[in-house]
């Protein structure tokens, strides 16, 4: 690198360096933007996978800590045995939850857990979260997808219609709408809105849910065809 001998040469070198770095930044900026978007999309995709793996690992460790001493006492030390034991426990619980006798046993076990002071608080909180998650993602509870103008006209919130009722004091039919938060749809608002203030959406329930969970990153690819009216044909002038 040339060493400037005076202020003029220093300013010249500074301008040249700025031009070179500016051109390099202009070329790199699109790649950085695309990489950032892909990384954010990857994080959204990885969160449910990591959460699932974390829960499975907790369950595996809990079952293995109970079954491993017993298996060692009877002389069973196979490499994949803890995995198959955990899988067998999950299958057994699934069969129990799918028949009447098994459900009664699980209900008795749950009632016993709810009598333990500390365990009852943790178990009830976790079960409530899981039940609310299951009910929220059950699409049968939702009727359709609508838009609600908020916080200004033209800015639309995505909502899921859950029901309707008649309010005698207001004298009109009210529609209950769940407004989920993003990217965690487990929280949100339940608003009662007159049906005339809602705008029907062409989104399906699955498309709207994907948009909410992904914070808008997963947008529907389908576009409804909008017919364009043909221009009226002008008639050729007739000779007099």
C-alpha cells in the first residue's frame, strides 16, 4: 500500500479505498440479505423440531433412569434396549388412552398426582398448556378465516371465527373471533365483533395458521385468478 506524502495524496487514496469498498459492499449486500432471510426461515423451521427433540429426550431420560437399574439387575445390557423400552412405554400409554379401561387407569393416576402439592402445580400447568395447544390446532374448532381492520383502516388482522351469538342488549348478531399472536399462537385475544365489520378471507385454515406460526415467512403460493374484463371492440366505420 502506498504511503501518502501529503494531504492531497491521502485524500486521493481515501477516495479510491471508499470506491473499492463501496463496490464490494454493493456486490455482497444482496447475498447477505438472502442469507439472513434463509437463516430466519431456518430458525422458524428448527424451533418445533428442537422442542420436540427436547421433550423426547426428557421422556427418554426419565424412563431410562427408572428402567435401567431394573434391567441391570436381571442382566440385560443390550445397546438399544433403553430405546425400545421407552418406545414400548409410549405405545402402552397410547393404547391405554385409546380404550375405556386404560383411560380410567390414567384418570386414577392423574387424580393421584394432583393430590401431591408440588407435583400437582407442575402437572396441572403443563397439562393445561398441552390441552390448549391441542384444542387451538384442532381446525374443527374454527369455522373460517376473516380479516379485522386494526389498528387503522386498511391494516388487517388475521382471525379465526369460532362461533356466533345474538346480543339482546346490542340488538345484533355478534361473531367471536380469535386473534392469535405471532409466532406463538398459544396466546391471543378473543373479540366479539358484529359480522358486518368482518371481511372474509380467501385463505384456508391451514394457510392462515402457517402464516401466523411463521410470522408471515410462509405465505400461500396459490393466487386466485381474477378475471380481467375484455375491452369493448370498436366497430369499423361504415362507408356513407
